[in-house]
């Protein structure tokens, strides 16, 4: 199996680039989206093309909660990490009634080891642990 395919959805271009660069250094293949609407287009097609999704909650166009719902409808097994700079971080129940969704308390804690320690779907490079 190849590199872990990450859909990274973050509207702040600097943060998007920093996170993508960091994850790529750890062998992950990042596809960057800068809005929920762009992410929806990237995720369209017959087969969901990503192993994991990392998304901001407050996005232009389709917001983070709507994006999580859309992804859950397509493939409930894909791990999703929701990040937010909001003072009140989202809870997993806010974003998903089913499936694997976890939240990061802030963008500054998002690292490849943080991602890997919380998500698993049987793909190479991720430990067998899922936070719900």
C-alpha cells in the first residue's frame, strides 16, 4: 500500500501550507482544499479517494459540519479530524452522529503524530487506535 492520502481542508493559506508540509515530511500525500466547496469537488466520484480527512470547522462555502456529514454519507469508515481556532472547540458529537470523528483543541496541536495517535482504518503507517 502507498502513502496515506490526506484531504486537508483549511481556508487559511499559511496554516494549510504548514500542515501539508509537515504531514508530507512524514510520508503522507496531502491534497489541499481551501473551502468546503472545493473539498466537496475533490471528494466527488465513484470512490472516495482519501484515507483520512483533516478539516477546519469554519470554512467558506460548505462549512465543516456540512462537509463531515457529506463525507459520512459517502464513506462512514473514513477517519475525520476536525480542527478549529474557535474559543469553544467542537465536539465529535457536533460534527458526526456516527463514524470516526475526532477534534483537535487547536490548529497548533495538529501534527502527524497527533493524527496517527487518534486515527486508524487499517492503512499503513497508522496505529490500531481510534479516538471517538
